[in-house]
C-alpha cells in the first residue's frame, strides 16, 4: 500500500477529424494564417451517435481495463463536462450502470468549464486518501461547442480521459497539489445558449496565463519545486500556442511540454484537454519521472498537481489498451457538411 | 413516433449497457437477449456479462431504415461472434461498408441508439465497430 495516486488512465478520441483548412474554406479565412495563429492542424469530431456520455463510458472502460480491478471497488465517480446531453440528469449515474460499479458510490457531474474533470480528481484523491473510498474515478469528457464561423470553431473538439485514483497499485504517486481561482469573465455560456461567448483579448493574460502560472508558481513556491525537477509538464491546451507561452513564462523548456501536447492533432477537448495530454505522457513515462499537470477552466481557475511515476507504470503500459498516440493516428476525415451532421448542428424536425 | 417506453428501457439497461446475458445453471447455455427459461427446461439462470471483443460473422447494409435511424443511412447491421462463442446482432459504426469483411475483429462500443425527440430520453446501448479502424 503506497500513498494516494493514479492507478490507471484511459482515453478516448472519436475517429472523425476535420482539417482546419476545410473549416477555413467555408468561412473565408486564410487557412495558413489560422493554423499559424492556433497551431491546430485538425480537430476530432464525435460520430452522429456519440456524445459526452458515450465518450466518458469509453474512456472510463479503458481505465478500468488497464487497472485490472473489479469495478465494484470504485467508490466514487465524477464526470467533468460542459457538454451535458441533459440539463438535468447526470452522466455519472449512467457511468455507474455502464461500467458495472456498485450502487454504493459517490457520484456527481461537475461544472467548471474545462477544469471540472480535474476537480473530480481532487475530490477522488480526498476520498481515497481519507480512506472513505478504495478507488475513485474522474472523467473529463466533452463535445465542445464553438459557434460556426467563430474562432472557437477552429479548436472546439471532442474527447474524453479518465483517471482511477487509489492507494493500491499506484502508477503515478501524488506528491502535491495547489489551486488558483478567481472570478474572471473570460468565457461563458448562459443557460439555454448553444454556444459560448468569450472576450477575444481577455482569454489570455487575465485568464489562462494568470491562473496556469499562478497555480504552477504557487505549487512550486509552497512545496519547494523548481522547473528542472519535472520530467514532463502538461498544461490545458486551448490551442497550440498557449501552453508553449505558459512554459516560457515558467522557464520550462519545450522538450518537457511537447510530449503532452495533443491539441495540434485533435483540437481542444475541453475537460479532456490536459488529462489527455497527461494520459499521453503516462503512456510512455518511466519510473521516477516527475510530472507537473496544470489543467485550467474558464471562469476561472487552475489546479496544479505533481505526480511521480512508480515502477508499476510498465505493467500498466502493457495492457493492450489503445494509447493516445494510436488514437491520434486512427482517423477518418470528414468534410464540413458531414461535420455539421455529426455535430447535430443541422436543424431537423424532431 | 413510438419509442420503447421508459420503463422497458430502464429494465433492459444491464443488457443494453453491459451485454448482461443469462446463463443456464443446469446446462450452461447462454442467452442474449436474456430469457426466463432455458431450452433444457430449467428456469434457474444467472446473469453473466459477455466479452466485448469478437469477430464479424456477416453483415448487411440497409438503405431503407426505420424512422429512428433515417438520418444514419446507410445503416450497417451485423452478426458478431464474441470471444466466448455467443453471437450477438447489432449496428456497426465507424466503418466503411465496402471495407468490411467477415472475420474482421470487432469491439463493443457504447453509443446513443434512440433519442426520443428534442425533449425525451436519450437511450444508450451497445453497438460494434472494427478494431483498429476500417
């Protein structure tokens, strides 16, 4: 029995992709400029019969398969999303029955823009560390919204990532965590509104950078870390430029953040964004590696976590569960009309 | 448009979500969808979760489909033999019909099956897709 940490991880990326140039072609933007601004070449698109629930189930099933544990030992399950198919009816309770958990399980959906999934991680860590649950699970899942023709459309994408937390069989031990939250109106979606609003110049400095850097710096100061302590650093990835700049502000070299960057291939999966990058790093990490993980959610806040990879990582990497890298390569391209159909954006009689 | 009722959907959740079948305690026969009585006459059956991998036995492509599936044309429906030998029919997704072939490795996926209009229940269940992509 070791300290609390991540026992297992699972990720899911829908197979469909749309190229940035295809979106730019429809809306009269210069594709080269758009790719240069956001560093997103293509993004993932959910199938017609997929949503945040189905994506969460697939990611969670993979995490359970990798862990090799009886799902009835999971005592808490949290879903972090901003793409709930229901305004009222939880994803987490569907997870309970789809995954075969016991009915004696703490379950709730969390909302804090893109940070909710990582807040589920905090809650699961708390329950497991206090001995009130043997294992806890969090899933970040989204079919992110972006208004057609608006800049968010170039990145808003679909995917999910699940983490199982426990004290037994830990593959990445938790060393420290730290939060940084303030009321920052950088991005929001009102009740009933189909697409979010965001302040163009407001999303960077006062929101993403202040909170990511605030959480990372706060953690390093409080617990005595320096950038050179980390083998990998994973940030929330709304586009390809922001995490690179955050790294530069924290004096973290590029080679430490590159392995955890997935946004260039699949766009911003919102609640799965940083967790997907974390999963990609765990897919190849070695014992002793130290990982700084800093998700971010608009509104705004960041959690910073430090994990140290244990000897059990090799066992978890050999379970045959699809890696993030394999999923990045496994794709079917769609055109803009198919994309609109799959995203259920064509108005139909129902 | 008539859909499966909410109570029927709710009762079927274990087999829609997790392929929970019934196995005869006397002769070992496995039934999916679940049944109340075995061919051998026994009514002593237990729940068993089916494996989530298998091979495609045969498939067909439907161009004339039911009302709930009109927007998904063409619909691929196939018979999959799971790794324990149980055969299950279901929709095949994330596949190009002309590239599918009997024997293809398949996996069970969790998908939306029917959404009852704009305000009703979204009903989820199992479907199949090729492993590794086709």
